[in-house]
């Protein structure tokens, strides 16, 4: 289970297999490799054609579906990726610098450390322009967290059942509202991505009001934006796995903003 995201720049692999087809094959290969590794560590030397496992998928509503899968079938499915990998070399959407690096995921459950990190990234009242942007966005776009509340008690989705929050001086912001803001407003269009980059400190925030308008309206050339607003959320040794994956997500938002393309989400 994961939040899948894709920098939606058109390319030959997506035309050949479709975006969903590539993502399904990447997941199939990863699951096959995980099973082979675990089985080998236990001394089992059977070929993949004789390895089977039960795969249980839990939907966001809590319903579970279990299937028996043969590992070789997953490998066969993933084989269609290899002839297309060369197209990813030098692709500007390749955030991960790997084959099909325009596609990635944030694994469930979301850690408590990551939820607190996201809340801490938001601007305080000492950054009044961006703080007001956050306050207005929460009110005008209806980020009340209600869509997330039913998921909070599911340990497969969130590590912490108690709702983290932060006092923003004039209003209280919860982790449910943050999750809604990031992942439950549909696919992320470039202008919305620019707002998220500002709100979560992925780019510098010591700005004048007219500079915020330039970013929101995408009035800067890609060269100007990358020069004046470099990406700031670099990984550190202190990051847990969810924080690392969130930073990769923000890197994808940054790249999509520069390319003026959408980030597709499957939550």
C-alpha cells in the first residue's frame, strides 16, 4: 500500500505501455524481488516458477482482497520494461535518476515523525506573507480534514491514531488537514504545486508579495525559477523512511513545476 505519484511528462514508454501499465509492472518487479530475497534468506532455492505467495491489499475503506501470486508471473509481466528503459536516460522528468524515475511512492503507514515534520515545515506568523497564504488556503479551499478522519484509526494508513496538530497562532492546523492539502485535492497542477513548495519550505520563503504572485502565476522562466529558487529539502541521516519519501515527493512537485506538467496521484 502506498501513495503513488507520477510526473506526467509524455514519453515513449508511457505511449507504449500507458502510465498505469508501467506502474503496475514496476510494482510487480519489486514484489517479485522482495519475495525472492526473503525466500533465499531462508535457504529456499526453488526457481521463481515454483514460488507462490498470498498478496493482501487493503483499500482505504478497510476492505481486504487476498490473491495467490506466482513470482515468475510477476517477472514475466515486468519484462516489458527493459526495452524501454533507455528512454529514461536524460529525461527531465526523471526525478529519481533511475529507469522510470518519474514514478515513485510514499509507503503506508505514514509515520508520526513525518506528520510532525510536515507540520513543522509550515510557515509561522514570523513569515507573514506565506502564513497568510496558508491561512487563506485552508479557509477558502475547505481543508477541514474531514475526509481523512475515518482513515486515522487504520494502523495500515497512519502510524499514530491520535491526531497531531500545531497552533498557528490564529488557528489550529491538524495533520489530517495537511494530508488532505497534499494528497486529497486531486492531481497536483503546476500552480498548486508552486503553492505547496512555498508552504512546506521546499523553496525559500523570504519573499516580497510580488514574488509570491510571480511563483503562483508561473511568470518566471524555468531558468529564472531554478536559479532564484533552488530546491531545499535535501535528505539527511536523521530522516525516517516516510520523511525521505516525502522529500522525494516534493522534489517531484518541484520538477513538475519547472516542466509545467501535472503530478498524478493515486492515494
